[in-house]
């Protein structure tokens, strides 16, 4: 198995991420990243031809109700019941200060 990441690449990535690593951290991180990438190489060997791809981790579908237009018999009565109004418009507190 070839190493997918070496010390030079790790230093380059740390520099891109503006991460300062001391020698001990560098060695541990390099070993961890090599193990992670080796694990992914193992996973790539698996036959997944009969496995359906997941898009969200579930097969459940969202259920929506149909929008229905409600007509009020007396819209003027609705306007009159509102606390504040101006020229048949409903007046609300300002949204943006």
C-alpha cells in the first residue's frame, strides 16, 4: 500500500488551513490521516452494485396538504376586528426598526 499523504503534503495542508503543528502533533496527525485514507481504500474494494444510493438517510416522503383558498363571507368584518387599520389595510408594528 502506498502512502496517500506524506509529511510534505501534511505541512502544505496545515499551511493552507493556517494550522500550526508541533512535531508530535504532526506525527500523530500524519499517522491518523494515513489510517483514515487506508480505510477508505478498503471501502472502495466493496461491491456496492446492488446497493441503492441514499439521498437523506431515509425513504420517507414529506406529505403536503393541498392549499385551499378560503373566502370570507364578510371581509369587512375581519378588517374591522383588527386592532389597527388604515385605509382598509391592516396596520402592524414595523418589522425593521
